């Protein structure tokens, strides 16, 4: 009987170990049918808005992806000429697959960086301004917090399993010392 109880307890502990991460993911609203999103921090971005246009820029190292839309109906503007200035330096902008791209001479330094764009699309022209808030420390902290959240359910499940196994082992050894009396 002792062996059956010990095996039942071990099976329970293993079931908890296997099920806890899945239950923890469900509690946080994860969808197991959809592909998991990357845990990498979001890339720095800026947004500039005028009465005619909306411009969003996403910075990845020295690459800047630009998305230009009409303000009133959010339709993409594909035939514009954009003159971009970031941190006081003019940057050449080229159309690319329905959007625009630019390449910086060097990666941007952390801080609040002014961005100015002059947009000419057909008969319309406008100047848009924004600030790019770039702080490396915050992105590193977010990545570390994300890694901890990913492994916390596994650590908790392992702790529960170890406690259950230890408790069952102590219980079995007590019974053995008492000669099987309960």
C-alpha cells in the first residue's frame, strides 16, 4: 500500500509540474492556437501629425522605416517626397514597397531626439515635427523582466513538485518507522 501511495503522489507531482506552465499561460490570456509573439522589446518609434499627414518612423539601428498616411482617412501616401532631419542631420529617404526607408550615418545616441519631416505629395506640402525618445536602459530592463515572466511558471511548478515529493517521502518514512500503523 505504501508503494501505491508514493507512486500516486509522484504522479500527482508530475501532473502539477507539467500542467502549471500551461495554466499560468491561460491565466495571462495567451492563445495556444496562435503563434507566440517574440519577447523582444518594441523598436523605438516616433509619430508626427499635421492637418494633412501622419508620419510614423521605426528605428532599428541605422535603418529607419517610414509610413506616411493621409490624416483624414488613414490611406497610405505612396507618391510623396520626404525630406527627413533627425538630430540635426539630413537623411535621404527612398520609397520602398508602399512605404519609405532611410539609412542613418550612425546609430542614434540615447536621449530625446528631434525629428523633422518635410512632405510634398502632389499639390500638398507640410512640415511635421516629432521627438524620438530613445533610452537603452529601459529596453534592457523590459527584456530582463520578460525573460523572468517566461520562466516563472516553470520554477513555481518545479517548487510545488519538489515539496510534494519531499512530503510524500517523509510520510512514507514515518509509516515505515511506525511499522505500517497509521
